[in-house]
């Protein structure tokens, strides 16, 4: 391999994964498999660029040379020590000059080339993680007490050790992991690009098995996809409709979830039951319960209407029932066990008789195919009934998924009683798990609307009459009433589980909850038609988090709430929002306020005999509560999880966590294990004791960071300045979701800003302010490094918080940040941001004992540093375009077509930087 000081020219055959230029030490330390994949992709991308335009390739290579030189300078040239970036460094300056010299058209092509590479680099890292998991799994002996790769088995064994077998089994049976997929506009990648990425992923996975001409053909097909990806606009032609957004969930369902989730259950059973697995009734419950806000979250999205909700629910339902029909038919066809050797039980014969009474046509067809194979015949009729359910044939259809599962279990019991346990608990059990997990609804749709919308609707009804007797009702009032009718329609068609949760954004009082129950009643003429709903308060602003227990106390006095508590065994769900609290109060204060609110809600629930579920409204980025979900679970206060973990999953997070089957299994097992372990006495003890031990430290950090954050936000004209120094306005133009990214295309006040573009825009500017601002000042004022380090070592909440901020800091770049800040001509705000960034970096590195961000996280740290030249190049391209557009605003120097070209360039860079940083909002 090349030495660290050896330079590789663009024309050289030996291309390394940082591109042409100096090969830094970080890259040499990359795992060889990962480095080889990145080398391969860069070589193929360069081939595609050369075939497109050799001059473009030369610019790409030169820009990468300069960016690599700047990165090498930043890390002292050796990668052995970090030093502060100097904006006057030669490599960085040369990169800026080159970008300033190219045409807008070439700049756009360069942006697309770098964005293409990031998609390929992400794919390389994903493939590496998958291969590592498979390699580690191969090393686990079958007689090992636990599977270290399957964290669920280790968690269960620990629960047995700490709680005893009976209690551990009881907790396992309560286990629930409830991810809720949302349509928040944080996935900057176009769907057409996703399809190419999947095909390239399949080709990459094939390579280790290929050689000779087959390998050559694999590479040719890969080059075809890469060439097409580069030539495909990264910006979609239009925003998706909510109905089209449902395809995101269907795509994940088809590619991973439907087959992957039962595999998680089976893997646990295989390890815990050993030789008995697949021969006895399973012990792993169907604990994965996906939800969705797509097509039902109308807060801030006027495109989600009652009609849309009905359409999306029908789309989900028809699709999952069709998948169950296909799977049922496949399982049934393989149950070719003759009745003389595998005698049907009385229950199966009774079921067959019932099927004959229902339809002689279906039973005669099944009997003709399955002569003397009664289990097969029954299963084929069950499959036909599923088809009738989609067609809404009332004589033949299943009226509930529970009836369908009951029929499957009848077949299962008959097989087990007949001495065929492997047939009973093999593929048939997988099918039962799929039905128990996804039902006839696929995902549990959750409706959401702002509290003010409900109060205004009721005011309108009181003034003008329910049917407009005293004047026409406002369109929004009619839509609110139609929403409850849509919810009722979905329940009648797909069952209560399909849609029974109604979330109130910005819950301020118990009156907000009363309003929803009243509107639900008013929407229907007959009381029997009123759907069953569980109203969930969402506390998201700092003041609301502080007052949440008072609201919950008053909520218990509402008759409808009392009735639901009685019907559900006193189950109650409360949602906490991570986004608005962080934007309004700062990341440190928000983290501590949320932790405090959870502890107080748990104490309230215990005092009122409430079986509590906390719903965490987290984003993908650190500034919105993002980070590893399993560590977040283990850091929760005692009693706040209770073997149930529910959170929002959105945008790029959905694809990252559930897009690959192997990584989806890993993610689900990891979160499930943490959800179990959070109830372990040792974990509860640690969280409780450490929260008390560091209470004074957190109070001081909270006060100082909050003051510092509010000082920034209260600076005169902060919001307009933010719009200028980041691509906030342009982010709003991205066609990445049906939900508007913000309330307007600019920001005249902080009230104009939604949290997602707030986080997204700071990330694009390579500042990531939403994740860390205020912490540096708080640590400086606290001053006790020894206590901070002990808290980092001992307290899961604090260590998770600091690690997430360190990762966020690793994606910042002071040189790039200064280019963005220079757009605003506000030296006072620039100084505040840069000084706080430096102070936060200093204290975080001291706390974790690193010289530079992620030094102790070998592969992740190196991967981020190797991406830096590419991200930096894109960022400079983006600044160049922003500078031109902002200058247009001041001096009107650009024509409409020139402005459009620059806007398109900005959008291309936004998509590319998002791919490079691997988080948006």
C-alpha cells in the first residue's frame, strides 16, 4: 500500500478511498474490507465521470486533492493529533478558489458527483456492518449460554439472574417495542435514488461469491447503476402526496419488516429453547407493534384530510392482507400431511365443517387440490377468505384479524395433537407471529392535531351550530369533524387497533383533552357510531413539561378518561416532545427537563395506579433527541419504560434502521434488550442513585446553559440572520415530504421556525448549533472537571448526552462555519456562535479524554474524518451559491434563470451534505 506521505495523482491507477491526493493515517487504519469497498466505488464513480466529461473528472480530482490537503493539515498531516483549523491553510484556500472559478453548471455536476459518492460510501459502511455481524455470529458456539450478537438473549439471562425465572418470563410477556413511522420531512434522498442504492447493495453483497466473468459482469452492472445515479437529478420533481408517502412504509414492510420481525422472535426462541425450538409453543411474544403518522398527522399539514386518512388506511390494510394471503397459501401448500398419518383433531374437523357451510365452492376447490390432506385444505380456504376480505365479500370475509388468528391456531393445535410439532411450530408459527404483529392494519395509525385547532372548532360550532344553523361553519371545523368520522370508518373496517390513538400537540390543560372527546361525540348523530379513542397529551415546550403533572391530575377527572382507564386496566399513554423543547430552551435544558418530567410522571402514575406508557417524540438528529435508541432506553428514569418503549422514527432514520434486513434485526433486538433490561433492579438502582448524586451538577448546568441559549435567541434580529447564514429558505423548497417544512419560506421570528428545518439548517452550515449550544458555557461556569468526568463514567443519561454531542461536534467544521456566518454580516452573532462552539468542544473533549472528536470510537471517527473532504467540498459549493443568491437579494444582480440555477445547485448540495453527514432532522 501507499505510504502516508506518498501522493497519488488523478491519472494513477491506485485510487484510495479519500480520492486522489495524500492518503492520511486515519484511512490506513480503516478495516480493509470497508476500505476496499470505498476504493471500488470511487474507482467506478471516476470512470462514470470520465465517460461523461474528462474535464469534469479533472475538476473533481483537483477539488478532492485540495480538500484532502486541507483535512490532512487539520489533523497535523499524520492523523496522530488534532489541531485547530486555520482558514488560511493552503489546501482549503485552493479548494475555495477552484469552486469560485467554475461555472454554475459545472458546480452542479460536481455537487451531484460528491452526493453520489456519499450514497456509495454509506452503502460501503452498511455492508461492512452487516459482514461484521455475520462474522461475529459465526464465532458463537451453539452451546454458549447466550448469543452475544443477539442482545435479547443476554438481557433475558440477566433478568433471570436478577429477578428469577418467573419474574423474567412475566416481564418478557409484557415486552413491547412500538416504533411510530412519521412523515416529517427529514429524508433528503429521492426515492428514485433509493431504488438504485438497493440494486447496488444487492450487487455488492454478491461480490464475495463471484469470480472471473461473473465478477466482471457484476462490476459492469454496478457501473451502470452508478452512472445512472450521477445522471439522475437528486431533487424530486414534486413533493409527494400523503398517499404516496405511505409507500415509504409499504416499501420497508415488503423489503424487511414482514419477514424480519418474525425472524427476531425465532432467533430468541432458538437460543432460549435450544433443541426444543420449533417443536413446542414459542415463548417469545409478538412484541413489535409498528405505528404510523403518515396520512393521519394533520398538525401543520393541510394536505392530510379525512379523505386522505381513509385512503392511506385502505392502502395499508389491503397490502398487509394480501401479504398474509400469499404467506397463508404458501404455508398451506406445504402442509401435505396425509390424514392417516397426521389425524385432524375435532377442532379442525369442526372448522372444516364451518368452511363448507360458508362456501361449498371454496371447500370443493381446496378438497380437489388436497385430497386426504385436511390441514392443507383448511389453510387454502383460509387464504381464499383473506382474498374475500380485501374484496369486501361480506359472506366470506374475515371480520377481524383475531378470527383469522384463531383459525390458524386451530390448525396449529391439530398438528401438535397429531404428533407433528415441527409443522405446528415451524412456518405456521411464523405466519401467526406475522398476523399478531401486523394485524389487518399493517401499522396502527395515530391521529394528531394542534390543541388550538380543536378549541377554535368548538367555538365555531357554539357560535354557528353543529350543522351551520346560525351561519356557515369554517372549512377547518368541518374538516375536524370529518377527521373523527374517518377515524370511526377505519375502526369499523380494520378494527380498533388500526386507529384509536389521538394525539394533541401543544397540550396546555386538561380542557384540551375534553375538547377532543367532545368533538368526537359531536361528529356522530348516533352514540353507537362514536369510535373508541384514547386521547394522548403531548407535552413539548419547556413550560408544558414543567406543568405536565398538574394537567394529568385534571385529566383523570374527565369522565371519558375514567371510562377508558376502566376498560383498559388503567392503561394511559403520555407523549413527550424532544424537538420544540430543544429549540426553545436549548439542548442541555431540554434533556434535563425531559428527564425530570419523566420521573415526575412516573411518580404520579404510581400514586394513581396508572399503567403508564411514555411515548418519546424523537428526531434523527441530536438536536431533536436523536442518537442510539438502546442507550436512550437504558438512561430512562426508574419505572418510565416498564417493558414498553415507544418512539417516533422518521425520514433518514427509517431507511437506516429498517432498510437492510440484517441491520433491522440487530436494531430491533438491541432496543428490545434495552427495554427488558431497563426493568432490571441493577439498572433501576444506577439511574436512580446517579440522578440524585448529580442533581446539583445538573441544576447548575441547566441554569447556565439555558441562560446562554436564551441570550443567543434574544439577540435583536436573530431569526432573520439565521435565515441568511443557513439554507433555511432553500430547505423549505426541497420536495421531501407532503408536510410543509416550515410555516413560511423565511423566518422573521422564532415562532416562524419549525424544529426540523432549525436542526437541518444548522447541520447544513456545519455548525450543528441545535445539538450543543450552551453546554460549553455551562461547563466553564461549573468548572469541576473531575465531577463531570465521574458523571460521564457513572450516569447513563449524562454519558449518552455527552457522546451524542461529541458525535455532533465531529460533523462540525469551523472553517466552513465561518464561510456561512460571513453571509450575515453580524460579527456579534458570529462571535457568540464560534466562541461557544470552541468552548463546548474544549469541555466535551476534556470530559471524554479525547484529543479530537470520536478519537476513542475507532471506525466511526475514522469514517467521519474520511468523509470530511467530500462534505467540505459540497459545503463550499453550497456557500458559493448562497452567496450569489443572497447578493441577488441585496443588489438584484441575477436574472430569474440564473437564480433558478443557483437554487437548484443549493438543493443538490443540501441533498449531498445530508447524505454525507448521515443525519438531517
